[in-house]
C-alpha cells in the first residue's frame, strides 16, 4: 500500500494500524509503503484468499509470510508446515533462527520473526494435524509467546488449551523450555542433546522429575521430527501414541478471534 503523506524516521516507523517502510531510509521519502503487521490485518481489509503476502512486524523490515484465510474465519500467519516426507527439518541454530523451506510447501518461518510477531500483542496458536491413519486433529492455545534470542527463543507461554479431546496438555511439557538444535543444546537433559537425538529443532525438555513430560523425556510433542522414523523418539509425534503425517502451526491476534 502506498501513502503519499507517509513520513519515516530512519528505516521504519510504526503507525496505529500498519508499519511504514521507506526503501531509501530517508526521513521524508515522499512515497512510503505501508504493510500489515500480521495476516489478520489483511483479512480485516477484505483480503480473503490464502497465499503469500508481505507483512512488517515491529522493528523489522518487511517479510513474506503465508496467510491462511480459510481456516476458522482466516487471518492466520503460518510459521510451520510439514507435508513432504523428503524435506528434512534437521537444521542448525542459524537455520531455525532465520527460517528455511518454501512458504507454499514445507517450511519453518524463523524464530527471530516469530519472536517479533508475538512480543507486541497477545496471540493464539492453532495447530492443524493429520495422523498417519488419516485422522484430522486440531489444538489451540490462547496466549502463545516466545522469547528473544538472548533467551534462546524460550516458549514463554501457551495459555489455555482447547481442541480435540485426545490432545490436551501434551504441549505443557514444552512450556518455558528454550529452543534447541543439534549444535545448540539448551534442553534440561544432563547426559544428552535432545535435538541431536531426535534430528530436529524444538522446545525440548528432558529434565528429571518433570511430571508434564512423564519423567525425563525429551518431549511429548515434536512436529519437527523425522518422517517414518522407526525410532519413536525422533518421529513426528503428538505424544508417543499419535504419529503425525501433516502439521501446520499458525498464529492470530487473540482478541480478534471472532472475526466474521
């Protein structure tokens, strides 16, 4: 969107609704582009087709994201998708930090982007899944937030759960856990790197005596695991009993969830 009267201070300036980006970095660039802060704002302005759009989170340059405009009234910013068994989610810290994959296929948007999105307001998290035996599962949490890089992108909050009855509480194993990758071990396990064992990046636990993880397990949930792994510990799972063939993780401002 173009605004002839936009005045930018340096690279960008936040308005009440959209963010302002001046490509030349000048204070008065004359013509500046205004981008939505999330997919919900696009939905609120009449854009109702799912696809790739440009948004601008606070204190960041514009980025491309995939917007789900179909599920539950739309407005969801997708940050993870698994559907291709040949695409590997075993990536290093830098990969998970900046993101990888293709937005219209398998991808991880990036922890740094996810932090900037969730720091500014209350977001709800929705996870759509399909099991290996073709059951469709849904889980939502009403207060999803992760920390910044200095906090190892800790999963600071999930909020209250709702969704498929067989799924409750599994993600609580991972609440308050730092993100780990095979080259950055931030889990609570004393003798192993959970990310290395599972060939993935996630908010692993592994701490002794944590009842939410039933002992010292690395995880109850890992949607970034390996397809068709013979070892349940490295598979894509929601608890050890539910193997996942498709997953999509997405966020939307919580106070706006009743959009029609």
